[in-house]
């Protein structure tokens, strides 16, 4: 009579297994949601950072390009007919004696 009221160890493991499965099913949604949000945030961060970097590079390039074009316009051009040696003034060196 004593053995009929005694619970078997296998029944306890079955309840533990069922509890673990229930926990995994219940918590899987929020965990996967958190991981998805983290991944989406990482992708968005990379896109925003990359876009900001691209805008900065394009702005700097545009400024340098405009500056270069202005310098080319303001420099005097050499006459097309002249060719040959060019006179370069020689600098005078000061001697301290």
C-alpha cells in the first residue's frame, strides 16, 4: 500500500521538462524580438553613419572642386604664340661679412 502513494521520479522529470518547454516557448518571442530590434538598430546605425559620412565627403569634394576651378580662372594664361626659354629672375643673396 505504501508504494501506490509514492510519486515516481520519472513523473517529476516530465514536469520539469514540460516547464522548460513552456518557458522556452513563452520567452522565445521577446528574446527574438530583442535580437531583431538590436539587429535593425545596428543596420540603421550603419546606414545613418554611412550616409552622414557620404554627405561630408561630397561636401568637402564640392568645395575643393569649386576652389580649384576658381584658381584656374584667375591665373593668367600664356600667349599661344610665344614659346622658348623663359627669363627667371635670379635672387640676390645677402652676404654678411
